[in-house]
């Protein structure tokens, strides 16, 4: 019984199995009385959970195509030509209506998620910021923001939720809400990280975690105070071309309970720039499945360090798109460039 499932489909895995088996039954590939593959064998073959296969078989039973009870075998029921025609018509038009409904809901979710990203970033005499974010699926798990704390201090955030699609998008929405709440309550950087970690650990499964960089920049002193929770280290390009890295100061959020992230500070001078990015940037692949990598990224930053933040984001995106093998994007990618203006 040949079944193909893929995580790149918008359909849940159990619906993929259900639809493929339904097609085999309606076309006669599976005849009356045929026994479907045992649940545990199909689950092992497809490398999916037993519960996923059980849900698929339960859906087929509700459609009247098979007899099935948990723990017992699944057998194809007798269907007349008229019944098959009615089911095929229902699948054709019923699924089309459902697809349109889901598509409309997905488009609405995309618009809501897009509004969660900042509409404008600071760009004044002392500080320039520019950013770009692109999801590999209709809904993404990346997030960036610049949040004013007062007249001179800005909270800089970039985060990447484990996984893709709706689960990652929902988790990253929670992260954004918590960060804004912490800022409203005047929490310190350390306290905000503790609360974020506690929330992700308590309310999400062990498979879900978030990498996050959170920094506070003071444009009067040029000091960036930061904590890095397992995120790709932002790259600081000094005005003279030297590179420094804002390293991890603790594990990703949700990995360990009660962990305390170390807080670090670094002084930024006029002409210095910091690139914050998610792993989808360096993991962009070409036709040979070679990654763009950190070395190319670092060479780009050194070569383009005299440019404005907006120009650097634009040129980096052009480089990444030239490097890419096709229009298919393997992972969400987000980048935010910060430049300290020369005075």
C-alpha cells in the first residue's frame, strides 16, 4: 500500500493519508474486503505517530469507506457505483469549499502576523535600523522588533521559534506579547529573560523552544546591554573592518528550567554596525546544496560596512537571492541591521 506523506504540504499528515487511501478505494485500487495496513506498521513505515494513522483511519470510517475500531483491523466496505460517485463528488466540491475557507483564514492569519512586525524602525541622527523578514511557509516562526523604552533607549529583539508553520507562528506571537508586557512593567533585561524562559518551559512541549537575542541600546552612551538565549550570534562590524560576535550567554528559551542568562555589555562607536539574523540566512542553499554560510556573511559585512543600514539589508538580500538555487525557501529568514551614525 503505497502512501506518500510530506511536511511541506498544508494538509495535516492524517488528512494526507486519508485522502490518498480514499482515492485508492474510489478508483478500485483497494477492493471490497481489502485489509488496510496495520496502524503500527504504517506509522513505522512513514515515520509518523500511531495516533496520526489512527486519526486517518477514523476519518475513513466516518466517511463510510472502511470498518475500523482501535485495536482491530481496518477493512474496505462494499460500495455501489452510485455511492462511489457521490463520495467522489463530495470530495471534489466539498474539499474545494473547505480549501477556499482555509485559504481565506490563512490569508487573514498572514495579515495579522505581518502587523505584529514593526511598521517603521528608528532612523535618526544617532541610530539607523533596517530589517527584512521572509517566511518559508504562509506563516513563519521568526520575529524581530525595536521597542522604545524611553527617549534614548531601545529594546532590540530577534527570535526564532523551533519548527515551521502554524505552531512556530503561535509560539512566536506569545513571545512578542510577553516581551511587550515586560517592557510595560519596566522589567530588567535579566528578569524579562527569566520570565520568557519560564513561560516557554511551562506551557510548551519539550520539542518546542525559542532562540532569542534581546539587547538594550542607549544612544547617549553607545552601550549595548544584551543577553543571547541560544540565538545565532549577531555580528558587530567595527568601523575599521574588525569583526566581533555577541555570543550566547545562555541556552534557548524553554530548554532548561530555572536557568539564568548572563548579561553582557559592549560599547558601539560611530560607524559600527551590528547584524542580527536567524539561521535561515546562513543556511540559504544553492543548487549544490551548499549553504551561504557565516564566512560569506562576514565577508559581505566587511566589504559593505560603509553603507547605510538600509543599503546593507538590500544588498545582502540580493546576494542571498543570487546564491539561492530556486524560489523554494527551506527556512524562514530574518535580518535586522543596526548602524551607529558617525558624529
